[in-house]
């Protein structure tokens, strides 16, 4: 830490809502004593002594994020929970952590003999890559030590987990303090009676992911954040504050804050601050009902939260006892916005009608696995926003806190989902094991932990649950929806329903706040007429499949088509037997006011569920993504961008123009654009003008030249504006042999925090700088300086190369290398080599 930054560090240390531990405070105090400027040192020394004394005298909370110095091993190790157990030979890791992502891929891992009813299968068959073929099954142990300050009488100590995959058992100082079921659930345990005050403590966690527990890659381990919270005797309860904005106008917003506290004869004071830290409103309350304070604070001229302007405010609350002594404080970030869902209006945000232009996302981050990483999440969200998406559905699990924080900051609407199963199973060891005991606890924790995020505008209590059939399922749907309503009366609830005939017959769909249909576009109009809500949501749509940069001939619409190489065609005309082409949904979204939007399956490819290649080996990840597993856009990305991103011009040509040996053959050419017409040229010769045609689903959204004869050279498209004048141009060319490696980082400067990542796209070009779209060269990676090589991914669903090893083949001419910072500021250099290729180098700054 630089000397000139020290006062700022101390200031933040003292006011931040996430208070440092006593150990950290001691370390800071020790660091201060090393500086030579006596006057400056004395001031900061006194400031820190004052801070340390406040931790004891005033009893304010302390919080410690347990991310470093964990010990980990696989296997069920006898005695691992004990204080005297020797874990010196275990691996030292950081949390979040996913032990399975390091592989290797193995077709025997969680091989499932099953008929997938959601895929309309009638007979069970062997599924190899359904859960990613990575070693997530078995036992894992985590151990770490944490130091506590001297605890005052009445203090409570909590350990908080934001996800532990799965079946966690938790031990403190050798004693079991609790367990949980669902791996995606947030939960906390009171460990006050097991910890040692003012001393070192041992936390041990046993996880035991089971076979047949998932339909996709679940990951394994402490894949989300773990915290220790020390609460004073009189305190704000964890997840006990709910901030809403029941009245909003241009001139005034009512900020309603309900806060659960523990203690008696207390007073709460709250300051509302804007992003610059300026106090813009305030209030206090000392009347308490039960254990809840309720404050109503007027905010003049509020700035509203929206995807276009994601303004955030901060409610800084302080809790005082009857003597006026500060007992606890917290900061809740929130946004001012209104939402409504009404027949004839659809979905309104801040009084304006808008449709969900959404994508579904699984929780894995490709080559990082299930372990949460904020840089990877930020990149995902930004790629989707650039495409024009305005919403994300967490499918089919509870989202990470980091994802919600970023959606708040970046302006992305959010549909927060809870379960993929209820009582009736899809897989033997799925959530059905936990439903009776845990469903209410899991929903309560989900809602209370996340309800202050303005990005969340809807809850989902389930996805394609088998319980859709019959009266029993209707009762379960009502029970779950009522729990959501009790905990949060401000947001509606949906379920992703794929058995549309069944939910129309049983009344299941009629009781939902927002009926969500998964696929079944041919039943939309009937469902709209039968359901009373007056609106429908495409809670899951399309399931078109493609492999980036791979094109198959003849070009034709096909259902469940498979090829010898395990790939799908990127002409975007192939889909699954339960789903459809993007155009089928687009027509409904664009033409029907009562259809309030869609969530496309999926924004990114994910590990596991390699439909249509469930029975094909090797195939271990999905083909549904608009982007591939590496986050590289497929052609379909530009199809959606041409519809959704109205602020930019889109002009994209497919396929590539490298077809050696196919000279004279017909190669159809498609153009995805938001222009209405365009002219195509091959080596300067016109192939004619095409204009979008609303009378044809395909021609309404694509420009297609189906009879182009291939000859090497230049393929050019010229787009025309509404007046028929040239408005845009795109050219692709036939490349020669790969000659030089090209590196393009998504960010050239990252944070020196040990977690930040620059995603470097690696490609090859020929001697003339033309990209080589079919290159499959084997490359190697090396990072030097203030960074490390983290992983690589090429987006090939059939690749068995391990992500963490510093070598990988290009797929369709590209791959992505992840370069991670250390905690040392400085430059890092990524060097990429390949046989016969000019080496690529790029320098990234870490600070």
C-alpha cells in the first residue's frame, strides 16, 4: 500500500458496510508503524486505534470473506473435520472453487440410462455427456482457519454460504454445526456456541455431489462466496431489510424501508446517498412493531433505474440503543423503479411498455466451471447487452450475488429462478430429495437475500416440472407462489411450463401471476384465450442449435439432425423436436402485444446437455448458445442483434468463404442485418438484390441468396437505406494458409486483485492479414510478469482438451485464452505459439 493512499484506505476501512476483521485491522496498524513521516504516522495511528476501539466498545459487526488459504482434498477423509487433523499435504486453493473443472473428461462420469421426457423421448438410452463428463461426483473436503476478535456478551457469529455443491455438512472446531441440501441455495448457520472468542477457529466443510442429480454440469465444491459475520447483541438481522419504492413520480419517490432488528429500546437512522456519496434524503424511526422498523423517506427528483440508465442509491442505516450509542450499521444498495404486469398493457418499467429481450444462462462459466468470477460474469453481460438483450433468466437455479450486483450496475433485467424440480423427479437424486424439507427455507433465503436488487423484476418457482399434471401439482404451484408473495409482494411469479395442454386442463397455468411458456409456439394463441391473465411470457424459447463456424450442406431446415463430426450447422436452420427456429418466436414477439417478451435458450453454450448429441461421444457441452462456450459469437448472435440492438447497424455475412474443393458448387449465402435490403457480389459480380418479406418467416428476418456458386475471392454485401441509397458494406475474403497469430484482449488493463481476468481472443491470419476461418492449429500459451495463465477454450463441444492446460487447438480459426492477475501490480505478457506460425504477443497491465 502506498503511503499517500493510506488515509483513504483507513477511511474506507472505517465506513464500509463490509467491515474488516480484527486481524485485518491489526495488520493495517502494523503497516502504519513502518512509515517514516512521524506526524502523518501519528495521525493515522490514532485514527486506527479509534477504529479498533470502536470494534470493541460499540460492538459493531465485523465481517470476513473467507477466500484464501483453504485446504482441499477429494475423497471422504476420516477425521477431516477435527482440529488436530493434519491437512498439510492437501492442496491449497482459493474459494470460490470448482474441483471438477480440471477434468479429465470421461464418458463414464455420471453416465445416465434415461428417457428424457422433456425431449419427447419414449425409451431410455445411454447418455454420456449429459452432466459434462467431468469428475463432479464423490466427496470433497475443505478446511480453513479464521480469527475472531474478543466477543462481547450477546454477540452472534454466523457462517454464510452463497452456494455449496452439494449436500454440505459444516463443522466448526470439530463439531458439526449444520447441513443443507440444495447446492445452489444460500444459507447461514449460527456458530456462536462452537467458536472460540479472541482466538483462531477451524471451519471444515464436507461436500458429496451424487450421481443422477442433475441434467447439466452442476460443478462441485464451494463454488460461491463464504463469509463469517459477527453481529453485536443488538443488530440488523441478516437479510432482514427490504427497500421498496411504492410511489414514484418525476418529482418525488417514496422510499419504504422495513428492517428487522434484534434488541430493545432502539432507534434507526437512515441516510439515502447517491453514487457520489452525497446525502439526498434521510429519516429516523424509534417505533418498532414486533421486530421490524418501518421508515418512509421522501426522495426529491429521483433518478430512475432502467437498462438504459441503471442509477443506484445507497441506504446507510445506523442502529442506536436507548443511550444513543451506535450498535450496528449497514448499507443496502437499491434502485428507484416501478414495474407492472397488466392485460392490455403487458410489462411496464417506470410506466413505459417494454418487452423482455432476454436470454437464459446456466451458472457455469465455461472453462472456469461453476466457480464464480466477476470478470467472467461482467464479460457475459456486456456481450449480451451489445447484442441488444435487456434481460437474463437464471436457468434453472438461484443466481450468484455477483451476477445480480453486475446486473444492477450494468442495467440488465433479471428473472430469478429457483428450482428445476419439485416433488416429482426428473433425475433420481435431484431436488425432489429436498423438496418437502427445504422448499420453503430455500425460497425464503432466495427472496430475502436478493430482493433489494432492482434488476430482479420477476421470480420463477420452477422449470418444466413434472408436477404440471394434475391437481396435486396445482396445489404445489400455489403453495410456492404464496411463499414468494409473502416474502415479496412487489414482484410476480412465473413457472416455465412446457406441458401446455396439461396446464390448461388442470388450472396450473391459470393461477400463475405470469404464465410462462417454454416453446410450444403453436399453442400460444390457445393459451392466451384460455388463461385469465391477458398476457404470456416466452419463458424459454427457440433451442436452435449450431456450432460456431461450421456449415453443412445441403442447407435445409432440420429437426434433431446429426453429423459424423458431432457438430451442428451454423446456418441456423436446425433445432430440436420440442423447439423451433428463432423466426417462430420473433413473429409472436413482434406482432402480438400480449406476448411480453422471451428468454432465448441460451445466451451462451454451457457444459453438459449436448443435445442433439446426448448419445454421441465425444460431446460434452451444449449447442444451444447464441455464443459458444468460449463466449465467441456464433452467426445467430447477429440475427438477434439485428432485431434487438436498434442503436447500431448490423451487417453480417455467412458462411465463411473458404471452400477449397467445392469450386463450382452451390454455397447459399445469408445476411443478418437491420437494413431492409442489400445486394450481394462475388468477385465484383452481382448476385442480385434481396429485400425482407413480411409474408415469409425466414425472409422477414434474413436476406438469403440460395443459388450462389462458389469461387474463391471476395464476397461483398452492400446494404441500402429506406431511400435505396448504399448505407453499409461488409466484405469477407478467401484466405491463404495460416501465417501469423493475432491476439485481441477484451481489456488491456485489469485489477491487481488476484481474481480479475482479461479474455484474449486468439486467431490466425494469412500473409495478407485475412482471417483463416477453418484453421485448427495446435497452439501453446505462456504468461510472464504480473499475471498467470488461467484457462483456454475454443468452443468445440467435442473437444476433450482440458481447459487449464496451456495448449489447445483452434476451432473454426479461433479460441480464447484467460489471463488472470496476481496481487502484484505490473505488466504481464501473453505469448502464443504454434508450429509454422509467427508468434503472437500482447501485454496487459495490472494495477
